[in-house]
C-alpha cells in the first residue's frame, strides 16, 4: 500500500472508532436516564436489549 492509502485506512479506522465510542456513550446516557426515571420494567428491558443489539452491531 502507498502512504496515501495507509493514511486513508488509518483515518477510517479512527473515525469508525470515534463514532462507536460516541454511539455507545449516547446509549449509556439513555440507559442512565431511564434508570433514574420511574419507567416500567418492560421499557428498561427493551432499552437494554437495544443497547446489546447496537453494541454487537458496532463491533
């Protein structure tokens, strides 16, 4: 690979990692908010299920 291609791949990897961390932070924030409010247990279960699905999708 040339120097430009290596730089492009590195930039894409860093960008994807940043987006993954950002999305995980948003999901964690949503779960924390839902835990502090008095939601029904089913809603909490649904949020956890969405978080697990998104986590596996990101990885």
